[in-house]
C-alpha cells in the first residue's frame, strides 16, 4: 500500500504545487520567506561562490544563504545540506532567530530520516518542536509562524513512525496536525492527511475508522478541486468495499478512480493496477463474467514492474488465483497462490487469506496432508497476529505517554526556572525555605502526574484488548468459519479447522471477557484459570461487582500468564479473598523462583506493581530461588 508521506511533511506554502511523483519521500519544504519560495531551482554553485569570495557579508545575509543551500542540497547531497543547516543553526542561535533555528534542526532531521536513521531524526524533530514552543514567548513571531512549524513537524514525526510501521503513533501525530490545517482551511493538506490516516486504519483492519477518514479526505479534496486528491480517497473506498465483497458500494468509487488513473497510468502505475484489479474482481464475483475478469487480469499483469509495491502484486496474484479457482483449474490456481505468498518475501497477515484458498485447492487436488498444513498455517498466523498487535499496541501507548511525560517535564522545568528567578530577586533571605517547599510540591505534582500517566496507559491497554478481541472474533472467525463450510464434514481438515476456531475464540475471549461485566471478577478469572491444566483457582467471600474490576483482572491475567510461561512450575494457585472493603489476590507457584534483583526491578514485576498501585493496591513478593514464588496484592475500596 502506498504510504503517501510527502504532503504532510511540507509547509503549506508549497503544497499547492505538488505533482504525483513527489509523493514518496519527505525531502523538501518551502521557506516562510517569499523570496525563497522555490528551493528546487536555487543555484547552489553560485551561492557557494558568493560565500567563498565575499568576506563583507552580514550575519543576516549569511543566514539567508545558509538556508538556501541547506534546502537546495537536501535532495542531492545530504552531507552538504547538513553542513549548511548547522551553520544556519549556529547563526540563528547567536541572534535568537528561533524560527530559523527550528528550520535548520528540521532539515538535519530530514537528512537523517532519508538515511533511515530514525532515532537521530526523531531527536532533531523534537528539538525543533521545543524551539518552536519557545517562539510563543517572543513578540517577533505571530501565531501562523508557530502553526506552520508545528504542522510540518507533526507531519514529519508521523511519517517517521509510519515508515517504522508504528501505526498508532503515526496516527497520533497526524491528528495533532489536523486542527492546524482546519484552522487555516488548507484543503489540500486536510485531504492528504485524512487519506494517510485512513490508509493506516485500513492496514490495521479498522474499517469503520478507515471509511470515516476516507470520506473526510474526499470532502476536503472536492473543496480543493485537485483531481489527484479526489482520486485517492475514491480508490481507498473502492478497494475497501471491494475487499469486503460489497461490489455495489465499490462500483461508484472505483469508476471515479479509474477515470483519473487510466488517464495517468504511466505516472500512477501502481494505483492503476490496484483499481483494475478491483474492477476485475467485481466482474468475477458480482457479474460472473470470467471473460471480462480475464481481460482486467491480463492488463494488470502486463503493467507489473520493479517499482510495483509488494502488496499490490500479492493482491493481483490472489485475483489470478480466484479466477483459476472459478474455472476449476486447480494447479494454475495453486501456482498463483504461491506467487501471492512469495510476493513480498516475508509472511504477512494478508497471507492468511491466501492460505484459505490453498486449503481449498489442496482439498480439491486430493492432497489432504498439505490441506492440513495450510490450516495449521492459518492458526499460527492468527496467533502471531494476536500477539504482535497486542504487544505493539501496548508498546506504542507507552511511547506516546512517555513523550507526553517528557514534554510535561520540559514545561515544568521552565516554570521552575522562572519561579526561582522571581524568588531570588524579591526574597533572597527566604530563598532556602521557599525552595524546600517548592521541591516538596514539585514531587507531589510529579507523583500525581505519574499516576495520571499510568491510569491513561491502563485505559489504553483495556481499549487495545477490546479492539484486538473484536478483530480476532470478527475477521479471523469469519475466515475460518467460511473455510469450514467448504470442507468435507468430519474430515481431518474440518476437525482441525474447528479446533482453530475454538482456540481463536478462547484467545479473543480471555483478553477481556464479557463475563467480567456480566458476572464479575470471580467468574472471569475462574474461566481464564481453567484454560491451563496446572492452574488452580479458589475464591473466598461474597461474590459481587467491585471497583476497578477490569484493572484487577488485567493484573491477575499478567501474573498467571508470567507464571505459566516463565516459572517452570508444576502447580500454580490463584486465590482471591473478597472482604467488606478490600479484595486480596494471592498467586503462588512451586517453580524456579526469582532473584532479589528480579523481584525489585524486573520490568514485568514493575509493570504489575505500577498497575496495582495506580488503583491503591499494595504488592508483596516472597520468592526463593528454586523454591517458588508467592505474590500478594491487597486492594482497598469504598463500600457500596
């Protein structure tokens, strides 16, 4: 899928002049100075000659030349671009030119980004953000100067996370840029940014959010009267509906996209391949016209080249496979299915759909063992999808909240500096006493801020569990159920498919079970523990709904999961005591135990401790190496 990054990383002054071939990289941006509006046409050789022959230039004149050169060399010579950006940065700092300093930092970030050094690039972008925030303290800059910088930097950081496939973080930064674009009515920027967000949601399987953002992109594109921007969301909606089998909805959008891409097929070859592929699937599945589907197939195959993206190629080979299956040409269908899996050189979630076709093909060819192998592949892919998306989702939440903490810390330090200056000038004699009070208040504030961050992380984790559970049940459950209906009842393949369906339901159910809301903590934890042979559960006290049930369930889930995977225990006991105004959780095992360092600073234990403490829980650990571990957590809560 094309990641259309370029528009979101530029300042607004240049967005009206974009052509499709520039949508691939973040390499250029327009200066806020009108006289330097087109960096691509600057005569860098002439400017360098001015530097070497003229010794009478003022710092302001030098700064303008440095900025020209850092932009002028950006696409052709990263080392020179960085060199002149550093000269511009130093000159800007000397005179307090914050806007130029932020510009120079961002150029250095873009060069690092172009070299795939994402960590260094992120450092420069964050520095540029901090400098931009300082612009608010000066009357030299107006609000549009600040907004222009912020929107470009948010887009750049979003693009960086996009290229790392850290999709939720990319969406977070794209959404930070949206209010700025809306504020100034930048239709082209809005259309592009909404399209980028929609593409990310589409790749995550969240079709509801994808559809909403595609439509917002289309609304903004129609206001801009830019035909390319209009074609993009039409293509996105058409492909989304087509992939979901809703060809009636897809038809209007695909026809609109086809009108543009067929007229620009050389410039937009990959998009053209995607559109005619979708139109061919409509002919095959809705109209049952195999002959016309074949024409679309041949046209698409003829346009594949080295620049065509792996996802578009895999989708086309899957379409070829579907045609051959419809013609009952099972061997040809198998060849195309293998080509689809091999298209991107690595296993992806989209391959699961191809494995479904391969299961049916091998069944028709009478190769039952190979059909069974595809069912195992489907199950393994499903399990990998659940684990990967859960862990990456939690990791991205932690990064997002960590970034907010750093920003809050910077703001707090700035406030401290100002207060200390006031105190030093007005009450020198009482400085020591006031400083002590200030530090105490600061620590309390930091502790409260940390509590807020942990609570936000917990809310995000619970929401992530709900989303992944729904995706597993709705997407994979539907695929496996459809596959089962095509298989011979009570065959080995059908039985194995049924086992995969049951296992998928178990995984989805236990991430955050519905029984937790319906029947309370006892039933939910009892059901989860029952899925393990060596985990034994008991409950003492009155059974009723209590405060923070979701958090307590996640804590017990994590403790049991860690014990099962890491302790090597033959027996794990989970006991919950529900008192009048408290609930106590005890998880013990006879495994290998933990060292003192692990109990004090292990990342897994610290995560559980932070979650428990965020809702007033106190955790105690008793562990002896080689003799097992016992963990006790007590939560106090108000009486109903």
